[in-house]
C-alpha cells in the first residue's frame, strides 16, 4: 500500500486522480474534497461498488484519519486496481494543512 501526504495527494488530484472518500454519508456531508466519490467503507456492498470502478485509473483514497482508507486501498489492490494510494492522516490531516474542502 502506498501512503501519500495531503500535499502529494493534492498534486495527484491536480493531475487527474479520482478522489475516493470512504467515510459515512454523514461524515462526507460535514465536508469533503471537491469532486470526491463517496463509498462508505462500512456498507456491506463496498466490494461490489469498488468492482464497478475503472481499475486502470489513479485513486486517492481517504477517510477521517487513515484507518478505513488504508484497508480500502489494500482491498483495491486485491481487486486488481493498478494505482490506489492512501492519504496519510485522512481528511483531518488534509484540513490541518489548510487544503480546501467543500461543505
């Protein structure tokens, strides 16, 4: 699994990476990275929803602090995704760095 800093994640996003937010819908509604796709890690359909995504695209995955997203990135690797990375510290770290969120 690849971990990236919030700043590295922002650069990947600028280059076209897809943001995957694996927090709950309630957490997502409180503030998220612009254009992030929300797939709740706790949903029983998580694996099926991930399988619907394009495995050849680059993904930047985050949750609140990095726990759920690191597990999601591991799962994505098992499902054959070629480029998925975890944002170290999650959205908490992203916001601490002063990076933008949509509320």
